[in-house]
C-alpha cells in the first residue's frame, strides 16, 4: 500500500470553515448518547447554508464500526513497487504506485456507518472537534480497515491535496461522487466546530445601529422612585385635566407630572450645566403655555398652546439643537414611552417588596370604595354638602370614565418616556452634522440668482402699489383695494415658507471652500433675506387692509403673527450668514414661537377682534353678526356694548355655553368674566335663534331692526 500523500494545507487553510448547526434536544425530540468513544472527534459532511436560511440543520455522525481484525498497516515506501493497472489514469505521487487488488480477494467493503435509532445528532461534551492524532505527521487520517483487508468507506468530501487517484478493485462498484478516490487511506478534511446556533437574525437596520451606539437606554435599576413617578403622572392627568373645556387643570396636571419626573431622575440624570438649564427653560415654557387655557377660552389659541407645550416638553426630555434633532425629539418621546415599559416593570420586580404594585392597587381601590360609600351617604344627608361635592367631583358617566382612563394612560406613558429618557439621554449631536457641500457655483448660483431677480421685480411692484394707492390698483388690476389685498396674502405666506426652505438648503449644501464662493453666497442669501422681509411686510399690509375693510377675526390675527415670526426668522438668517454660525437659529425660533403664543394670550385676540368689529359697526353701520355669534366667551365683555337686537343675537350661543357651571379644575378667567358681564346685563339681554333672523346677511346694516 502506497504511502499517504501529504495534505496541501495552503489550499485548505485559505477556504472559510463551514458553519454547522445542531438542533438542541427538546421534549418532543429526546436526546441520544454519543456513539463514539470519550474524547473522539465528531465528523459531519460540510455543507453551505445560504444566507437568510431560517431553522436548524441536523447532521448524523459517521462513526466506523470497530473491527475484530487488526487494522491494515501502511507498508514502507520501498515495498510499494507494484505496477499500475490499465484503469490508472493519474501519475503516482512522488513515484509511489498503488497495487490493485486481486480478483480473488474479498469483495470491496460497503460503507459502514452506525446511526442511532433516533436520528438526531447531539453535540458531545466538548462541541469543538479537535484534529485527530496522526502518527505520520502529514495531516492524513487512516480509517480502520475491514476484516478482509479493505478500507472502510463512508461519505466524506474529496480531498484537495493533489493525492493519487484511487484504483478500484476488480468487480468493485463505480465510485460515488462523494467518495474519496485516493489510496486506501482516506483523507478527511480538517474538523470544523459543531455547536448550537440560535435562529436566524436579520442584519440590523440603520435605526438599530444608531440606537445601539447613541441611545442604549438606562441600565436596570431598582427602587420605587420611577414607579411612583409613573403613578403620579397618571393620577395627575386623570384628576386635573379637563378634556372638554379649557381650564386651570391643564396647568395643574402637567405640574404634577413634571414634579414626579424630576423627583425620580434628579439623582440619575447626567447632563452638562448649560444643557441642564436649557432643559429647565423648555420645561418652564411648556408650563407657561399650559397656563394659557386658564385665562383664555378661544379654542384655536388653546389648541396651539397645548401643541406648543407638548413640543417644548419633548425638547425638555430629549433635547435638540438643530432642525433634525428637534424633529427627532417629537418621535423619540413616543418611542421611549413604549421601550421604557419593561424598564419600569423591572423596577417593581427588583424592589425589596415584589408585591408593592398589587398592594398599591388594592389601596387605591379600597380608598375609592370608601369615598364612594360614605360620600353618597353624606351628600344625601345634607343639601349644601351635596352641592359642594357635586362641584368638586365630576359626573360619573361612561364618557367621564373613559376620559379618566385615557388621561391616566397618557399620563403614565409620558412619565415613562420622561424617566426613561432623562435617566440616559440620547446623544442627539450626531443628528446635527454639517451637510455635504456637494453643490458648486454651477449648480446653486443660477437658480438662486433667478429667484433673487424674481423677488426684485415683485418688490418693485409692491412699492408702486404702496405709493400709488387705491387708484393704481383699480387701473392696473380691475379689483377693489380690499379684493386685491385678500387675493395674494396666502400666496405670499407660501412664498415665505418656501423661501425659508431654499435658504436652509443652499446654506447647508452649497460649497464655500473658495473665497469667491463664500462672497457670492453671502451676497445672494443676504439679498434674498432682505427681499423676503419686504414680501413679509407686503403680506402683513394686505391682511391689515383687508381686515379694516371687512372685519377682524382671531384666526386672521394669528396668521399675521405667524407671518411676522417668519420675517424675524429672515433677519436671524441674515445675521447668521455674516460669520456662518447658524446653529442657534432653530432653538431661537422655538423660543420666538413660545413668545408669539404668550403674546397672543396677553392680547386676547377674540376680544380684540370683537372690539374692532364694534368700531366698524359704529363707523360704517355694518357688522358680521354670524361670526361674532360663534366667538368664545373671551369676546363677551366687548359684545355687551352692542345695541339690540345685534347684542341679543351675538350673545345667544355664548350664553348657552356658559349655562353649565364649571368644576374647580376647569376654572377659566374668560368664562368667569363672561358670566359676570351677562349677570350685569340681566336675564333679558340675551336672545335666541329668533333674534338672529334679522342677521340674514354677513354685513347687517346698523339701522335694521
């Protein structure tokens, strides 16, 4: 028998080792005892598994049957001198030839492999298979021979060591594709690791990668501070906040929620000193905006105030400097509310008293039961106490219960988001990176110059209208001055918003490496900012003129305030372009928005609009009674100055809204002043739908009765 040729390790080492999966034992599929001897390596057929394959692969161990006869020995190289047969097609390795078996010898051995009754392969104690010992030191492994002297064969991969081609014995079956065609000594490839692998997991998304790097979340902790903050937030919103009315409860509920969060994270929050004061400023702005529902009753002003308070609260929790990080804060708060639920639950499990949640729930239920029983008995015993209790406690109906549950859930989720985020704030600085300067002069300069020239032409026309007055408008457009003013306001608002977007995009992506690029960029952007301020002034002038001719409304006053805010933003962009430092603009814009809403609350826009309509009625004899009828209670002090029947018509809906008293947590200054004004007028000062039949047109004449 020829000497075993050496193994070509260079070729095998460069190939990646295949990954083999073995199913762990389960109750449905019991485990089995490894059929090999202790310490014997396990071999399996190497396979290639396509990426994305889900599930497990099962491999059966191939263990040769122990033979009674001694194993065939490898003769010395000098004895291997037999001539090759006619079937030999390859050149012997290093001059050694393989002697064919005689026809009278024993039949070729069949593959022998022991398989257990349960065909589930289990891993041995040591899942890493070591290389079998090799006496010859050349890396080849010899399989024990059969009793007849033939080599035991079983499915193994063909070697890639360039060995001699196997010469089959006379009468032997053709070799299978998976069998080794080498000499009697079968070369087994290097062993691979056999272990237990989990299910297939897809590659992480960019969001998961960013989260693992910049927002891993707080570590597991124990204590009652965080669960107490969540409970405080839930009770604060459920008890104080009135959903159907504006009132002081919005401020009180949010104050309780903020106090619970601060008490829970005051020792765990890690923020820089400047960032800490910035977060405190955003929290104070949110509380200030939520104080507006306690003083004003206009639905649109209350709505924008609550939305602004939610945005400031998100910035107080998550933080943010640039546009992207500020927008990210609005998305991060709902995400933290859901992701923080298991973290809060772990606080309950890690406390010294695991049953604290059950005990607190039992205590709350028992307290409510006691108050319900004894409160009902005491209220039925005394009428005055029943009246006082009815004002303090809202009606128990289906809508009230649903609103309590909704507010409690929202308060708990907001508290979870606040404590989870402030305990380990995300690093939002990675979101506010500088944009890639991908656009050169050829890309951005022509478009920006064309827009600048277009603005110049528009501004020239506006100056002509400004100095030419009504006669110039009538002769050039054929419209009245009021119609001309109304026709272009909303278009100018859209132009202003788009111009802000264009300025931001050019400042972010335009190259400014060379001095000529920086100079041209400053000139064009500065001119655009200046011309945009003129366009803003034109829009404000148009709306003011339109309201003087027709009527003032609270919504139009709000739109004018927003347009004025955009004009200030253009001035800030122009100032930032001097030294190319504009990171402060997004936060400054948020602060100006808060100041705008607070300024509108001080102005009392609906009362101001009603007052201007009354002045117009006194001067021109026309009034929009239908609009004044739909105003909130804020306009009542001004509407009481109207004569009959306009006053009776305009106060009809407001009186119906004020007929139901407010609970203490829904106290509102506007409604309180309106009730006092109606009480001073007397019961006959308010009319009904019949009194409004005279107001059958938008401009009711003064002399009509």
